């Protein structure tokens, strides 16, 4: 799941920095920026909404995992899970608009991108899991991939903290893959 979120973070922030669509003007809403991190987040571009993108992928993958590995095939549980996931995504999107951090287009973009990434991830996640636990050049491949992604990251018009976030997630994913290799093989 962490690798999925790292992929979402990288993809979403790359698109943000390529498109460079500014966040909406906030009056009469006053953005809540009590800490330095919140001020840095307000410097990021708006499209697509990373919160919506990550929530779609996280809740969708979690729902998929629970429904696939639970013993219940009850239709009501499946429908309730889908409704709950949609409610969470909707509330996150509404909250981002309410706080003045995104426009409706940003939310729709994050939703569409999240659904696309989730669909792709669900079709390849089994292969990725098998590769990570196989132990065949996993760490060297992942280290090379991490460095490649660092250098392939687009340069935005105005510097934003997106690259720093991506670098942190990149390090986390490399750590997870390395630990899986060391402890599972």
C-alpha cells in the first residue's frame, strides 16, 4: 500500500508541477496556515488534488483488499464498503474546496487520476508484490528506479515543496523494498 501511495504522490506532484495551475484565490476564505509546513503546502500548485488522489487510491485499495480477503460475500457489506469509500473521498474533496485549497476542477482531476491509477495498480499489484519478495535484483532495481525518478522529476515554474515530498516517499519505498528483501528472503 505504501508503494501505491508513493506512486500516487509522484504522479500527482509531477502533474502539478508540469501543469502549474495555481490554487484558487481564497477571499473570502482565509487559508489556515498555522505552521511552516502548512504555509509550504499552500505554495504548491492546485491541479490535481493530491488529497483526493491519495484518498481514492488508499480507500479503493483498502476496500479491494478487505473485500477480496474477507470470508463474507454479502452484497450489503460490499455496497456499504463502496458507499463508505465514496463518502470519505467526497468529504475529503469537499473539505479541500471548503478550505480554499482547491477548485472543483482540481478535485475532479484528482478523482479521475486516482481512479485511473487505482485501476492500473489493482491489475499489477500482484506482480509487484511477487517481484518485491522474489529477491532477484530487487534492491538494485529499486535503487536505480528511485534515482531515475529523482532525476526525471519535472522542474516547476516556481519552486514548490513537491520535490521534497516525492524524495521522502522515494526513500520510504526504497526502505520498504530493502527491508522486505532482507527479512523475507
